[in-house]
C-alpha cells in the first residue's frame, strides 16, 4: 500500500507539472500574439507614412482605407495562429480537428454562408472603391462618417456619436456624399415692397467677399435670381459648389453674411407679425386683430 501511495503521489506531481507547464505555454502564446499585433500595427502605420513620401502616392482617403484593411487581415491571421498553437499545446492535433470539422461542415455550412457573403462583398467594396475611411455615406438608411472597413463589417459613426456596425453582406445600396463637389444652397426671402435689384446687388457683394475669403469653394457662390413667388415674400436663391463635407459650413456663412449686410442696407427680412387693437368695452365693437 505504501508503494502504491508513493507511485500515486508521483503521478499527481507529474500531472500538476504538466498542467502548470501547459498554462505557462498558453500565457506565452497570448503575450506573443498581443506583442505581434501591436508591432504589426506599428509597422503598417510606418509603411503608409513612408509611402506618402514615395513617387507612387495614394490619396489620404485611400491610405486610411488600406491601412484599416491591412490591420484587419493581420489581426485575423494572428488570432488564427494563436488558437492553433494553443490547441497544439493542449494536445489536440489539427488533423483530428479537421476530420471532425469535415463531418460537421454540412451542419454549419448554412450558418457560414452569411460570413462568406460578408467577406466577398467587403472585397468588392474595397476593390471597386465604393467608399473609403473618412467618407460621409448613407448605407441602408444609416448616415455617417466611415471609421473602419473590415473584411466582415463596416463601421460608420453618425452625427449623434453613435457607432453603426453593418455587416458587409447587408450593404445593398450606398450613397457616397464625399465624391465630387457638393452643393450649398441658400434661399433668401424678401418682401414684395423691397427693391429686388438692390437686394441682388447686396447678395452679389456677399458672393464676391466669400470668393476671396473661403478656400473650400470650388465654384461660386452666385445669385441665381428670383426662384419663387410666395404669399407674402419673393424668394431669391444663392448657390455654390463646395468641397465634400464643407457645404453646410458654406451655407451657414452665407446666412450669417446675408443677415449682417441686409442690416447695413436696411433690407428687412420678412417675418410673421400681428397688429392687435383693443377697443373700450363701453363702446361698440370687439377686440380685433390684423395679421400680416
């Protein structure tokens, strides 16, 4: 019994040493994978920084897209190698795992179809240059700025700060608002009593100032003239073509300058107002109101 007890103790010691050794090896694999990922990301960033100084240069938008994609691929490769190494440490041979996977492939095949669809669609999005990192786009009723394009998902952040993660396989329609010049349009309403020629003269003065002051204008601004007659106002439209994502800033600047200059020119911007007259109760008549 004493001999059996000592033999049993030796077995337990060896078993404990093996478990401890396996755990230590697994931790080493995880640490190496983490360092490899960080180092790989650093090398990718350095590569694209050096590329900017080379003769064959890509646009900043293209560099961000390719950098994001390269990091995404590297991440999946490192994860695969790490998992493979951990399975080997645990004594699970990949040959037997692949045999079991072959038997179960039919069961998971239908579930993997969406993954394959996401990857293929992601490849064509990048290959066809449908959009890139930094573009303002609309996907399936989600609008925002592209933060990342991966093999499986695309991430866009909207103006409220929410991050929308969309599988590439579900991207059926895309509107890219960042390609080409964007229209900035401001409709100015003035009363019928105003001198239209004087108003257009003031607007032309604003347009010339903006051409000198702003560097994000590609064309205009220019006054189109009278574009609409409303019940109590005449509508005059000013239009400009701006760089992508700058159209809203141009419109805000236009409105600010119009309000400021119209005050100097004594041109009134119409607004709803009501004239109220109150009669004495002892006299005939009721409270009357005249609305303009």
